[in-house]
C-alpha cells in the first residue's frame, strides 16, 4: 500500500485533519486513527486490510493500492498544494444550458446579497481629505494606444525630478478611480456598492484592489503615505514618509530610492470572501492587481514618465506603513514612476558589469 502523495495534515485540536488537496476531501482523525496513520507512514508494510482503520484509509484514498504516478512539479510543496488544491473545484451543479446558468447565477447573487456587503473602506482617517482636481484626460488625449504599448518599459534608473500633482491625479483616476464616465453601469442584481467601474476589469465587480500612495517628490503634495479614495478621487494622509529609504520596503532594491512617486496595491480579501467562498478566488486577487498595475504603467507611459514595478515587498514593514496590520487587506504589489534616463539597470550595476568585462 502507498500513502497518497497529495495529502497534508492540519492540527485542529482535538483532531488531526487529513486533507486530500487533489480530490478536495477532508477527514477528521481521532487519536486512534492519527496514531495508526503515524505508524503506517513510518512503515507502510504494516498495512493490514483486516484492520478496520486501515480499510477506511484505503476507502478514502489516504492509502492507495498502486503507487501514484508523480506529477511533474519543480516548485516547492506549498505552491503545489495551493495550485492543485485550487484546481478542478467540484461544482455542486454545472448548468447544462443558458437558462439553467441564469437561474443558478441569480440564486448565487441572492445568496451573496443576503449577507451584508463588506464596508467600502476598512479604515477611517482622522485628517481631512485632499480632493484631487477632476481628471480631464487632456494630458494623454493625443497619445496613441500603439505608442503607449511600444513605449512601456521597466526603468531602474530614476532622477530627482518631481512629478506634478496633476499627473498623480490622472494616474490615480485612470488606474483606480471609479470612473464618472461609467457611473450608472448598475448590475441588475447587485447592491449599489457594486456599481463602481474602473478602467480595469474587477473580479465580481468588487473592486477588491486598493491603492496607497508613496509620495516622495510630487509638486503640490507633501511627502508621505496616503490612502486613495476611488469614489471621491481624494487622498487621506496616513503618515509621513518613513526614515528608511524605499528600497528597504522593497527587499533591498535600493536603486529605486530616488523614485518620486509610487503606489502600493492591496487586495481586500474580505470582499472576495463575501462573494467567492473558495480559495480559488485567491488567484483572482493577483490577476486583478495585475490588471490595475498594467493600467498604471500604461497611463504613466502615456504621460511621458518612466515606470517600475515589483512584487518583492517587505510584507510586515509595508503592512505597518499602510496601517493594515491585523486586517484582511493585504499588500500585493508596487508600481512607481518618475523621470529617469530610461535605463534598464542603475548606473552602479552598469559600472560593475563594465568593470567585470574589462577584467575578463
Ligand atoms: C510580476 C512582476 C514582478 C516584477 N518584479 C520586479 C522586481 O522585483 N524588480 C524589478 O526590477 N523588476 C521587476 N519586474 C519587471 C520585469 O523585470 C520586467 O518587466 C522584465 O524584465 C521585462 O522588461 P520590460 O518591462 O522593460 O518589458 C517585474 C515584472 C512583473 C510582471
């Protein structure tokens, strides 16, 4: 007999829970079952089909008669558990035609709406709001999509020039703002909170992605960390800039320290949990953030700014900076822009490469 390789065990006192993450089944083991499983893991040859516990292990596929063909997975266990564990989710009822789909969809919406929607904001900010000027699109009206697509690139060499508050306003409105141009796009079965539309698509229309500004050098805006309110196109100051440079918050990528302006992108997991109660929706948090990130990069490029992005966050420090500790809103990504020489690498790395080339 062979132990199924797609299992993990959770300690949930007083039991152990064996989770088959491929089949999406879970079994609670009492002390007898847990002890027997430990014995069989230590020595599978002790498996005895006449032992009722062992027979249960076989019936539930915790053990299998034939060894499982290993799946090719060259990453770590955790990524494998998450990916396979969120694949092939069993669906109670798969609609067989569009009428059945419509009925089930409406039923799902009604079920979701029977519990209160998460509040639009996780926190309130005591300091007065800074309302940004309405975005006129004037700055980018004449820039073509083709020009922007071929012009976007990642720069790692920024200078000290400031970005203007007008550019920041345009970037925020077109990246995260709830578009005035799309107001009234109400979903027939959604609550008012799901009316808001952005330039990027949003899983379930929930707008789970939020943005926090890192302002270092923006004309018309004091340096600091700000929350963006997408409904009001406004900012709230959270705190002054930390003493440590930006690179400290981004896993030591210190070439980015001169960046004048950036945006931490977060996801409101409570919004996703409300509508989608399976962990597969976790994938959507990142997909949505990627859409928002691309919108930011495109708008910044259209404004003539150089752009940079990273997912390498010092999570604990960033959560503290944004005031998100202990909440179900999590920082996922960072995008930034400014003026630079558009170089792929900073001058320090280029100098090192040059020295190595000369030496070899
Ligand atoms: C998900 C993601 C994460 C990235 N993380 C980093 C990063 O941590 N640091 C960095 O300098 N660039 C990062 N980049 C930028 C890529 O290195 C860059 O997009 C790639 O080299 C292609 O160059 P291009 O953007 O100029 O086309 C990231 C890009 C993506 C899409």
